[in-house]
């Protein structure tokens, strides 16, 4: 065999033929070798194990070379020793650069073997160093004839993740039972790459099919089971609906965009829909072509971003009183193609976009300037996501070989990704979802039933694979429940809603941390974003940045629900005299009657004596008589228990009022008069009617 490789000149080579009866021998480059064995000549198509003598020069460790990879081992007893072992990888990278050989340092991992029985130092193995190169790599590096190196085998690089301790290592996905799913839902057949679903603790909205325009359904979150085929829709668009998003600070306001180049804001009533909703609360007109994406600002109230096929991103202020808004407060005109994805950082001061021109941009939305812009030739980006406060971006896309790919970027340097990894050869889009509370990243595949999830760390290797939820039912879209709607008693840390159009089904999938204790697990539920805005729209437009308000998910702590304005409690004292309302023009009189003052004091006393943890009549935004009828035995029992609890609360209220009335009568009654045991109790103040025991 004749070797004419520049990378192997003046180096000793060890060659072994991987077949029975062969033996190792030394080779000199450029010398024709023809050794015959009992099984034939080595000139046949055999595997060669190549070792280069000067590769380990200057390395403080043990270098072992193999046919598939190279392992570097060393004893580590301190941080300095660990850094020395990392510097070995830099020397090998320099060697590969000097000899025009490709070396991927991003796939350089550490395996901690742990402590020995007698307190010996732990060992680290950095694996793998890919030193058996493909024919194409050497040919491109040295411009050689491929016929001279046809016996060099391309060894596929293996992936050996390091062992690490994490409380989310055993997180598993649990699909809901059939009675907890939403069946017979006509899911849209649109091929646009969006989620087509939006969820909050009160409702689930899903884009549906509609003749003569676009529509979407708004279903109460507790109304599971089969959906009525004549269920009312929200159908005010003239074109197909492409995206829907709930207001993060109001569970009864939703935004939608459509192919008719409009964005509309809708008010959803707190009772069951009995007719179609066709009139929006506000209509935003500004895009020249269809609008494909909308995003609410994460901390400022009533700030909405929209992106259309006119290559523009528009910022809208919804605090104005106009029903039709045709002038946005800001237009971002820095893209040269369609924007495929938008994502905010934690305080909403930066906006990351993925464009069809394969570029990722980090933009200051108020100034309209591009702070960072980058693209990578081997990564065609589709979706981009800010990873909380870690100053990193995560993107999904495809490689040059059309494989599905994920990449991790430094927010301040988009020239080269920190990490790049191929997942599989499927053609469906990958939706990234990040949970900043647990630092977990979920990658949902469109067209398949898998959900991969990782844990993000600020140091190398940054992305730690945990597990994968597998299902045979492919999803077309996905919805995510906010943290305040999770079941903390079941240790649920995330919940997806899978759209399965083949079955006309919406299937909830809960991500659960297995714990034996039934108490509240504070370590997996840190403070999370509340349903109240941190800024007004004008404050954010003036340049103020503020992080989201945080709230605990512990039951009984603070109210984390987002209630509409029309559900606020009524004033304690209400004027019932019509003549006073006419004379005062509807204003409260300056002087109140003694009877009204006494009623107000009585109500305050009742509120003080009632238990503080009592729940109101509203459950998930619906009155107790407005809830959907039970469809299963379990739902019937739950409704029965709720009614029993309401009866118990009313009896408690009656008992408190009887005590107060008896005390007042004893104070007002002269000392020589006996006290009557029967007293009339009026409950008009609490809205319960007049009751005479």
C-alpha cells in the first residue's frame, strides 16, 4: 500500500488488520508494503487503526487512540487540575489546525468517574476526540486524489454525556385519560407553522375550520369530553386565522391574526358561549399583507407585537380608546424576508427574531436598531427562543443535509453557535419551549408524537439531555398552560395540550416530577411570573425596563388568578334611595343615613368573623350555576361536593349573623325588658335574600 498523505509525513504509523490471523506491524509512509497472510493481502478493503506518535506531545495525561475515537484520561483532584485537562483539548485542537484536520471541540465531553474507596481522586475522561477522518475531509484539506486514501474509514462520532445530579432527571410525561381530553374538535387543516392553540387557567382556544373566513373555538378548561358540533365560534376574520395568543394579564382577552392582514382583540365572557362572537373589542389595521405572528409583551400591559408577510414588525399600544387602530407606535423595518419567529427576553427589553433569510437578529424594539445579527452556513434557522436571563439563544432548524437540528447561541456573539446537534431526519418543524423557573427546555416535533426535554446550565456543556416523551399520535400544534394553572399537588411542572387532527382530539400531557410526599414541593416550584403587569404601556414606551412580578404557587399564599374587571367586588355600602341618585347625579351622598352606616358596620363585622380561606362562589371564572353539566360520575361527585361546601359556608354565615343580631338586640334592649329568642335576620346586604328562621 502506498501512502501519500501530508498529515502523516515523517510520522510512525501502527497498522493492524482486523481479521483472523493478522498481526500488528510498523509502516513507513511512502513505502509500498505488501505483506501476505494466510487470509490474503492487506491491500484488500480492511479497517486500519492509525496512531500518530506526536499527537500526545505536551499533554499532561494518558492519551489512548482507537479506531473510532480517542480518549484522554487524567487524575483530577482540584479545579486547577481540571483546567489543565481542559487545556489538553486546546493543544489537540491546535494540532488539528496545524495539520489541516477538522476538530469539533463542541462535542468534547467530560465523564466524572467519582471517588474511590480510599478517598482517591476522581478521574475525568474527555470523550470523544475524533481522529479517524473521512475521505472527504482529508481530500478537502490537502487536495489529494481520493483513490490514494480509499482505505481510511469514516468513524461516526459517538456522544457520551457526563453524569450529573439533577432533581429533574426522572421527569416523565403523563397523557390524560380519555375523559379528560377534548374530543370531536374540528382542528384546522392549515399548513402554517404555528401552534394553533392557546391556553390559560380558564380557557383553551384552538383554531378551527370555518366556511367563508377564519374562526377559532374558546372552550372552558373544565369542559372536557365530546364537544357539541354546533358549539359557538369566534369568527370575525375574513381569512384563515394564523395565530392566537391570550393576554398574559387578563384571562378573558385574546388576540388573533389572519390572512386578511388584520389583528383583532376579543373579549370573552365569563359564562358559556351561547352564540358566535363576531364583533371584536379592537381591530388593528396596518399590515399590507397577511399577519402570521403575534406576541404580547411579557411585562408591560396592553403592548402587542405583530409580524406580517410585508417583512415588518409593528408595535401596538392598546390603551387607546379607539376601536379601530390604524397607526402603530413603532414599525421595525430591518428584515429582508418573512419573520418566522419572535421571542422576548425576561424584561421585554430585547426581541430575538428568526427570518427566512437564515439570519438570527437581536433587536432593541423601542429604538428599532439591530444589536446582533448572525447566520451559520450549516444551520437554517426556523424558530428562535430567549433562554431567560442566561444571555443565550436557542434555535431549531435544519442542517445542510436537511436533518432536524438544534443550536445554542451566545446572545452577544451570533457568529458561531456554542453548540450544534442533529436530532433526526424527520421533516417536521421543531417548536422550542423554555421554562425559566426550572431551566428546562422542551423541543416539540410537528408531525410526530415526541417531546424531548433538556436542562440548561450556564456552563459547559450547556445542554443536558434528560428524557423523551414518546407517543404514537402525531401532533399538528401545541398549547402550553401557564404555571399558575398547574396542579402542584401532583408535582406537575409543565402541561402541554397536543392537537391531534387525525382523531379530532386535544390531549393534555403533564410533565411530572416523581415525589412520594404529598406536601407542597418548594424546591421545584420557585417564584413564578404573576398575572399582573409590572409596567404600563406608556412607561415601557418611555424606556423603563422592569422584570415580571413574582408570586408563589403555594396553595393559600396569594391570589395568582387573572380576573376580568367586571368580576371585581362591589362597594361595601350601596345607596338604594332613588331620589338621592337623581339629586346627586349618581354620586355618593356626603352624609349617609344611620341605617346605612349600621349596615356597613355589620357587614365588616361579618367579614372579620368569617374564615379567611373561604372560597367565593366563582370557580375558574364561572358561577356555580353556570358550570357545564357533569358528563361523568367523577364530575357529578365533584359538583355535589362543591354544593355541599357552599351550603356549609352559607350555614356558617347565618350562624355569624345570628350572633351579631343577638348582640345588637341585647345592647339596644332596656335592662328591665326580657330578651326574645326569635329575631328576624335580613341578609339583603350579602345578596342572599331575606330569611326568617
